[in-house]
């Protein structure tokens, strides 16, 4: 019986020690609760002690956490709607405040979404759309990070960074803008086509003008050369005629026969016709 009592006591002691010791990992912090009320905040990693069955331990991460917010539609200073998809990096800076206000990560993310959206809405409202897209986004995010961290500190949260993943126009506005862009591009394309057609007409007109001028010059040159050739031919004929009229007459008659008789046309002439002088041996 004594041995059994010793074993029972030893087992109870081991159980008490087991429930009296807990460890805190280097990536976490802990709050010691007694009857649901916080009594101590533990930030140092290692082994720690508590009153078994009376005190409980609540753990909180001390590393950086990310929060991916849902896209939010905001209005810029020039009254343009902008769809911002953002995310934030944060950590638990005060576990006690964190426990007393938002209790867990789910509550913290919900509160962060409200805070960051509020700050984004305020800052975006002080800048024009073109500046947000091209110039001042980094500056805006730095201001949002600072102000969001100040507000989140009331909940034991430190906002380390706020960034935008995407900044788009709302679908209905984007479609309207794309339609306007398409219309503008079509208008510009029509202008280019019109200018091209006008230039093509000018080129064709100039080409036709040059063609007429070239043809006219060629025709003039042709007539000149032909006239000179006819003159030279007449001169040669005249010289030949003056040297031997009979031979010239013979040659001319042969050419006339060739041009007149070398056809399918039937010609009826008298045998005494002067035209047949060189074909009638009896004359």
C-alpha cells in the first residue's frame, strides 16, 4: 500500500510539473491568463512556469504577417474611380492590447482592412489619377503605411508596409474608356487613310501629267524625225529622178504594183492602161 501511495504521489507530482511548465518559441510571444484575465506578458523565448489548472497560456506570433485586402474602389481628386488591390505587412507589437481589442488574427485582419481602406481613400482623394498611376504611388503608400500604423497601434498592431498589387479602372469605366480609345484610333486611322488617298491622288495626277508631257514630247520628236526623214527621202528621190527619170519611174511603178496587186482584191484594167506599162511587153 505504501509503495502504491508513493507511485501515485510521484505520478501526481509529474503531472503537476508537466502542467506547470510551458515553452515560448522564438517566433512567438505569450500572455499568461488566470481565470481568463491577463496576468503577465512573456516575450522571452524558453521555458516558463505557471500555476497548473488555474493559469492558461495564449500565444501570439511575433513575426511579420501578411494581410491581402479585397480590392476597393476609390475616388481620386479629379473625380476618377480607381480599383485598388492592396496588401500589408504587419506584426503584433503589444500582445496585451492585441488580446484586449481584436483577440486574434482574424479580428486583426478585419480591423486592418478598415484602417487601410480609410487611409487609402483619404490619400487617393488628394491626388489626380495620372499622378497616382505614374508618379506618386510610392509616396502615397508611404503615407498610408505611417498613418495606418499610428491608428493600428491602438490595437497592439504595427503596420510595417502597405503596397498595391494592382491599380485598375472599374470594369464599366474601363470599357467606356476602351470604347473611346477605339473610336479615337478609328478616327485617326480614317484621317491617315484620307491623307493617304489625297497624296495618292496627287501622285497619280502628277504621274499622268508627266506621262502626257512625255508622250507629247515623244510625238513631237516623232513628227520631227519623220518630217526630216521624209524630207531626206524626197531629196534623195529628187536627186535620183534628176539623174535617171526612167529608172525612177520604173522603181516607183514596181512599188505601186507591189502595194496594189499583192492583195486578194480583183482589179480589172485595160491592157492599154498606163499603169500596166511595165507589165505589157507589147507596148
